[in-house]
C-alpha cells in the first residue's frame, strides 16, 4: 500500500538526452500518432475494398455500359493486386492526390479544400465557445457546491447539465431552427453568408459538450478540494482565491482534460450532423451526399480528413495535459 | 538449512522491464519451520513471494518444493499465500464458505466439502455457522482469519504470509499473530512470514532473512540475527526500530 | 442488493426516468398493434397539413397522420437501438475480457487496438461502417453497434483490470482455479452492475445515434420509418408544418433521455453515495465561549503555554442526530514540549489535531471554552492577522507525503508561497528562503530540488520538505499527524530525528499524533491516550511501558510486540472493536472491552482527574491490577 508506493516513485538516475522525460514523452506521443495515422490511412484505403460488390458499378448505376465500368476500373487501378493498389494509394497521399470524384469528375483534393474552411471555422468557434462557457461555470459550481454547500444548487445544476448534455446536436439544431428561425425569425437557418448565420450552428454544436464538460469540471473541482494538498494549502493559510485558482484549478483541469479531449474530438465529428441541419457548405454535408451518391473516392478522402482532425485534437490535448501536469509525461511508462 | 525438503529458492531473479526486483536470491524454508523475511518497501520481498506462487515471472534460477518445481498449473497447489489487505483478498460477492471451498483440493462430495469448511472456520476461531456470510459483514481481523482458512483449505505444505498484519489496527494485530503461532504449532506448518516490522517477525519466526535492494544480505537464527547482526544494513534496521536501545544511537531526552 | 436497486426509485429523477422508460417500452409493444392502420392511412385531401383537431401533429406529403406514425415508429426505433446496443456490449465484452483470458502479450495488443479505436468519435466510426455495410437499417445497426464496441471494450477492460488487480483474484489463481472459471465466477459478477448501468445509458445513446443516421438519410429507408426517418422527412417541410419535425424529435429526445437518466440514476443509487468520512476543509466556525470559568489545565502553571485547549468538542451532522468524534478534550502544550497523542482509528486523535489548527471543514463544528495559540484566541473570526499568525507560528505535517503536495507545481514555489503571503517577501527572496529551508531539512542540492516537482522526490524527502515548508515562518508549534506511518522504518527514523533537532534548536513545541505507542514513547515527553473522543490518560512518556494506570493504555502497550516481548507468552489482546463515534455507549466508553469494568463504569463516565503529580487519568479503577490474562482462545471479535 502506501509503504510500497513511497519508493516506487523514487526517481531512478538516468543519463543522456533520450532519457529526459520530455524527450521520451515526445517520442512516445509521436510514435502513437504515427501508428494511429497508419491505422487510419489503411482503414480508409480498405473501406472501398470492403464494400460488397463493385464500387464503380455502384457509383455509375446498373444502366452504365460494361465497357465504361471496365475503363473506369482500369483508370482507378482497381484491377491491380491489392498491395500494389495500397502502395499507389500511399504514394498519391504523399503528393496530395486524393483521386477523382466518380460523379463530378473533379479532383477530390479540390472538393476537400473548397469545403474544409467552412467546417474548420464551425468546429473551432464551437470549441472556443464550449470551453469559454464550461471552465468558469464548472469552477464556480465546484466552489459553490464543495462539501456540504449548496445542495439545491448542486441538484439543479447536475440535473440540468445531464439533460442538456444528452440532447444530440442535430436535435438541438432542429429545435433552435424552429424557435429562432421559424417562430421568431431572428436568425438565419441556412448557409454561412452572414456572421449571424454562425450563431445557431455554433450553439447547437457547443451547448451539449459545454454542459458535459462543466459537469466534469465541477466534479473534479469538488474532489480536488478534498485532496490532501488542498488541506496543505489551507494549513499554509493562503487566501481562498489562491487555493481555488492556484492550487485546485490546474489539477481539476488535468483530470477533466482527458474526458474533455474525447468531447472535443466528438465535436469535430458532430459537424457532420449539424452541417446537414443548417445546409452548411462544409465537409459534413458533402460526405453525406457522397455516401448517398456512392461517390466513394470523396467519402474516403473526407473520412481521412476527419480522422486526421480527431488525431490532431487528441495530440493537442495530450500536450496541454503534459504542460499543466508534469506527471503525465511519465505516467504511461 | 541444507535439507532437501521444504520450499527452496535457488538463485532466483525477477525482472520487470529494466528493473531487477529480485537479484539471485537463495533461501530455504525447512519443513515445520517459520522463516521471517524482513526488508523495507521495494526490497523485493513481496516480489519473491509472488514469484513463488507464479504471480511474478522468474527470469533465472528455480523455486522447488520438496525437490520438485512448484506447480503453477492444475488444481493441486501445495504452496499457498495470504495477502496484506484483507479488504481486497476476499471476493465481495462470494460467501466466505464458498471462497474457502473453492481452494479445497478436488474430488470431494458436497457434504465433505461443507464439513471441511466448518472444520477450517473453527480452526481459525470463527463461528462455523457464519459460512454463508458475505465478507462485508466481517471486520478486518475476521477477514484475515478467513484468508488463513482459505490458504489452509488447499492442504498446503508451505504457506507464505505477506505482511498479513500491517493493515490491521494494533489491538487486532496481536490476535492474528497469536493465531499464526498457534496454527504453526498445532499443524506443524511451514511458513514464510514476510514483514517490514522486525518486532513482529521476531515474535513469529525462528529463522530470519534480511532483504535489501533485491538481495538477501543476512540470514540466520532469529535470535542471532536480531541481537548480533553481521551486516551493516541489519544493524541500521535494528537501530531504526522505535523504542530500541541500540548502542550506536543514544536515546533522546529533552 | 435489491434494496439498493430499489433506491433508484426513491429519487424524483430516478422515478421519473423509470416511469418514462417503462412507458416507452410499453408503447413499443402496443403502438404498432393499435395504430398501424391509422398510421398508413392516406388522406389525399390533407397533404402536408398543419396541426389540427383531426391530425394533432399534421400530415406528411401523402396525407398520413404524423402523430400516429410517430407512435408506431416507437417499436422500430427501440428495436434497432437495443439491437445495436447488444452488438456493442457483446463485442465490447469480448474485446475487454480477451486480455484477461489470453494473457499478457495478447492483452497488450488488444488494448492498443482499443486505444486507437476509442480515439475516434462514435459518429465517425458509424459513418465509416455505414459506408461498408451499405445504406439501410441493417447496415446502420451494425454500424452503430460496432462504433460503440471500442467504448464498451475500454470500459470492460478498465473494470476487469480493476477487479483483476485485487488479491482475491490472485488467491483464486494460487488455489488453482482456471482463468475462464475465474472470469465467470469472480470477475463478471463484480463488474456486472457498472456494465448494466452503462448498457442502459448506451441504449439511450444508440437511440439518438440511430436517429442521427436516419436523419442523414443513411439509416432506415422508406417505406419503413423510425423516428429519425420521420424527422428527416419533417425537417424538409419545417416552415410548412413544424409539428412534422417536432413530434418525432420530441419522441426521440424523450426516449433517449429516459434511458440515459435511468442509467444515471441507477449508477447513483448503486455507487458509493455521499457518506460522511470526515475530511478537512476550510475553517469551520468555532463557537465562542461555552463557559468562561478560568480552569487551569491540570498540572500546568499556564505561564509558558504555546497551546491551551479546554473542552474541545467536534461535532458533525449525522443521519441520526449529531456525531461527536471529539467529546471534551483539554490539554496544554508548553514551549519546547513534545506531546504525543495515541489511540486507535476512530479515537478522535487526528480530528483533535485538525480542530486545534482550525482545519476542520464544514459541516463540522468546533466548540471550546478556550482555544489559544501563543495567547491569541483562535475562536475569533477568520481574519488576515489570524491567518498570518497560524501561517507562520503553527506548522502542520500530514500523514501521506505522496498526496500532501500539489502535483502540478514545483517544490520551491510551494514553499515560497508561505513567505510571499505572510511575510511579504518578493518572489526571489521567498525562493531563496525556500532553498535555504530545504537545506535546513537536509535535502541535498536544494537549488536543483527546488525546481523539481513533488513526484521527483522520494517519500522521506517529501516529508522532510513538508517540515521545511513549516519552517518558512518561525513556528512555535508543530502539529504532526501520523508523519511517519507511510514511511519505511529507516526513513521514519530520519524524519523523527529531524523533528527532534528542530525542537532542540528553536525550542519548538511538538504535538505528535500516532497510532504507534512505541514511536510516541520514544519521541515525546508526555503522552495523551485517547479513546472514543476523550483523553483517558495523560502521563509522562517514560511511564508508558511500566506504570500506566488506565487499563486501555496498559492493553495498548501490551498488544504491540517490541524487541523485548516474551516469546513464550501469547500477545495481549483487546477484545471487541473500537467504539463507533456515532454510537457511544453511556458510562465509560471502554467498559465493554475492559476486564476491570463494573456496573459503575457502565453507568457513569469517569472524569479525567489529576493525581497531583501532573498525571491525569479517567478511570474508576485506575491502577488496579488486571488479574485475568485474557486467553487468545476466548478472544471474540463481533
């Protein structure tokens, strides 16, 4: 128990640059990122090959002449051995060539680069709104409902944040469209032409995660305010502000970030649904129409882009975690 | 200490990744004897115990029981272990009688098993009528008695006791130590008794081995090791025992 | 066990969620039987009509009634969600338990796979699988099920790992029980509850995800319809008939909420509720003067008292009336004196220390007729001056050096903070002082160490740094609560030696709280023995071994073996259990365990009385010989 743990953490003497905890953390994190990327790329490659039947026939429809299908297959290299195709796929990826849409005949990279900015804007804004709302709310609620205080506040906050957190973004979007678009007519409900058009999509994407995140932060805050080191801080007779913001908050944030990271990456994917509610000209509406049109080259590329976005968010969260809490650099050893 | 029987560790080494937890340890627990193994946290004493019962990988050396390798497969297990934390060592969802019965060697009728469980509970001074009770209703000391009974159920040749009193309140620790001594005498049990507490080991063991940094630094009859230590580390340990009046450290007076 | 499950229904939220879930399930069974024909009836005269008395939620583009369609869609929606959840849970169980059954190497591979998969959000995985399995209900079931599998796999894996680390699994393995059998008999029963809870929540999630996929047009296809499909059709005409979108939207939201909230309520009811451990938080109000009778602390002249405590009581609200873990404690500590406080867990010794240092948190209440540090009344309201006095003159050392430092901040900063807040030093000066104090507590290379984080210190070093932090001011009193319990014996010795040196150098008083009679006997001048929230004996440490007068003190000393214990005698045993602070018997609290107890002991609580030599004892039979040695055979723990 505690006897065993006191020595387990004794720093072992290590030498050389590669042994510095930060370097080793960086290498390990990079390694994980690369492995995840490889899995992602391979999965997106395999996706087309796992579809039952001929993807070209599916895309061109049953009425297309067999010669056209055969020509298109040859053009895409679908008749080569799988490993050769895989190799070509990787080569093309490195040169930024994502293939050609089977429906519109446009280069997929062009479609993606046209659509990506709108999605990025939406996701980043929603991130910012969610975090800016969740952190102060969670901290304040944590302090207000720390041991024995504010039972009613706690019940009201917990219940409402659970309920709000459950509402999926697209339903929230439909609700917001009805209230602010249809009934009140205050805000536009489609497109991204004006700044006011951003309000509803960003809100429907941000509100749910913000509710969940603030709930997590509150719970962590309450837990941390009971920790031994907070008692130590009190024994030092520090002012309350220093105890809450200087000692408790960084620890509450590290504990929340792990789950918060998952929420943030879920927001990246959440754009798919929200864009479809608001006819947002981004990747999300494109991927759905492409799936329905069986335009698999485009689907493949967009899945890849979303996956990379998620991996980037995860990596950023891990780095933030390491910056706040130095222990996390050695935790996984 | 060179008899053929008993539990023998021969040059045992255990590694976890780059760290060597146990480094070439040789130790014998002769039949019917209690060997105390003392050391501080991280000295490798618990790892040695876990290696003996197959819970830690042995990298080099061998561990034998009466000259044969300790079986770590199959139902017959002549080496048993009692753990430190009585709140973790019993399945909270299993009646204590079933926990004990699970360790019984196979091939008995239901009635025989029940009778055997009752006999074991009585042996550790628990009411046999409480076999159907869940662990949550027992105190720490009572749980540790159940754990002892479960270890004895397997009809072991040797029992390893790993810090079995260090999680207990002082008033209960004495009762468990008394029970261990009584069982040892009545059943002629062989025991490897692991503890960081020298006074406790002194009370229970006839032989003592001192472990430090994965190696055994001193070993011998308890009386000799604890009164006339040869190794510096043993001396340091003895001097650190609170209330001890070791000559090299004058008692503080204000 | 069933009582705990029934607890779900006792909260309004749980009751509501359970009722709602039941209603959804009943509707899923009944609705298609009753209203399928109404739902499919085409009314060409009423195409895309708004809400009316005839069609409460309007009609769709074929004039079919939206409300009936929403009700009938309950079955398909719930069926699909349950099927997807079942796939997710089963696949998750296989993934999560594979490592346990197959052994170390395979378990690494499986958990690496799960780790990568779980990083991708469910909706993205669902889209990926939806492409592979094709657009339609069956494809969507597999897509959502498999998309949920990594999360359940991770959950199962974590739960299994938690159970597998416990000793009873090791014990079963040592007893020769096979891995699969252990999984079935020991592991699964212990993880079943959290799995059921999460599966319930998962069903809610699956319901909403399904609606999402159908809403995108990738799920259920016409002529079938679930709520998501109705929503998809309804949104297109939201300006014409909002109810066509709102009715299925409300249905899916209600059903999703029902499953989710039911799961959350079950989790709350089964999990460890908010039970009252007694941790320390911000200063609880100390009530003023219960009585102002100028009672001198027994045996002291009261001139050089660093700490003066009279009639100290600590009260916590309990389920059945207030609990008083400390029940009237009076003692004084003189300059340079070392006072030990011993007792078993629950004796109130740590709480006494916290109360004295004004660290008992709400909802605890501290009352005393006198509580003075260096002559200043600590019962006064929290003020800047009082904080400075406590921050610089009183030092606390806590039990667990692992957790008593802030893990996210450098050691030097944590020490310097004290000087900056209470002594007004600037950053640089405070840090220099911190380095100096680390050196004073014999930490080698203090400049480098000050820049390190707590986890880079060993346990003993951390405890010394904690003492060093107390030396940032100029303490008159050190209160150490089990400072060496978590440390090895040799390290313990270093820490005790350090405390002794500081004491000798600056005439600092020490209050040492410990369960270990031998430690207290070695370090302290005077010992207070506590039992059930009271001091039962106050005696010189030197008298502990030979001439203690309270039977509890004597038993406590005899029960612990030391290096001189007679090996031929069984150890003394204290029968029974310590007193529960919530249930203190009348009379002497120790009577039930005491060999000397008489009828008077059980009726009347003996006061703590001085014998004129500075010793105090609370016992009607103090010093009487204990004739009968309690034999081990008769020892009963109930």
